[in-house]
C-alpha cells in the first residue's frame, strides 16, 4: 500500500477512536466519510486488478 493510503487508514482509525470517545465535529464526520470513500475506491480498484490478473489453467474441454 502507498504511504498516502496508510496515512488515510491511520486517520480513519483516529477518527473512529475519537467517535467512540468524545464524538466528532461535523467537519470530522465529513472528513471521515471522504476518507472512507477514498479507501473503498482504492480497495475495489486493487481487487479488480487482482481479479483481472487471474489466469485459468485447467479449463474444461
């Protein structure tokens, strides 16, 4: 994973801990939602690349 993605995950976790504790401001909620959206997009993209690279070697005849 890229450093930027690692930083995003770290920030998502920080916000999650804060949400469980003292709660989040409206700005933090928006930031959390944007970071989650970016994470999901990156995850889907990575998964698609992995799935597209699968080669079947034992095909039915």
